[in-house]
């Protein structure tokens, strides 16, 4: 599959300055930017920067960033699912995963997550993909936000809805292990029926669930 990446950008004015939401950005561009020190949801900021530089260099990899001047304060990643997860078992070249979305704590009141998703979907090539995201409550910043799992889940769903992702049922054991976890997906307008059926087979692999 030819992974076409078309750059898009929008500016968001906030009380702390104008944020630039842009991407997909190249690995070279990412390497030249600084990362906010509170982008630590998955690993220390510098290690996260290196991980994103590597993702941006992948043929299918897409990184959309929110930056203020030269500093990245938020990002969203798209890439093929982890080979160890069921979502890669179908070997679908048009199924990609929204692997991570993170906004530094001081900037979370400016709807940056929604803006990242809106800019992501401005690229027409996204209509060629099934885009999934797996939401696990243990990845959520419950302590930092003071929200319970259901309040956080509601916020995550609303944010993902902005990018056109909606809830999908699945019998995946890890997702089913807690009722707050969920699978969300967006099926592009040009995705064919065979791909949709392949996705359905990935969602349900235990016959008793039909």
C-alpha cells in the first residue's frame, strides 16, 4: 500500500500563546524540536521524543504535533498495530492504530487533543484506512486529573468522536478485562467490504461471542 501523507496545519490561540497543530511531521523535523518535560505518560520526555522520531520514519507512521514556538506540548501517533496484538494478525495493510495521544498537563484545558485529531483527519488519505484505538484505563492520568475511570472514559470518547472514531464491540481479552476499557474505530469512506469483514473477524475470535 502506498502511504500518502499530506501536511496540514492550523493555529489555536490560547491565553499562553498561539499553538501550531501540524502534521504529519517528518522524523527530521521532530528531531529538531524540543519536547515539554511533562510529556511523560509513557516514558521520560526525551525517550518519548526518540520513539516518535522512529515512528515518523516508518512508511505508515504519522505524527501530528501541537507546539508552542519550538516546543512540542502534545502529539498523536498513527502506525501499524503491535505485532504481538490481535489487530496485526489479519496482516491488513489498511488498518492502522492511533497508538498514543498525549498533552502536557499545563496545556490540557485548551482542547488540544481534539485539535490534534481534527488535523489528523484533514488528510484525505485517512479515508483509505480503518483506524483503531484501544483505550485502557491503566494508561489514563486519573491521579493528575482527579477523575474516576468513568469520567475519564467519557472525556476520551468525546475526544475520539471528534476524529470520527466510535465505540466498537470486541471479545479481545485485554479490553474485556475491565468495563471501562474499549475499542474505538473509524472506517474510511474508501475502505472496501472485504476489509470491513476482516476487521470484524479480528474483533470477534471467540465463537461463543457471536
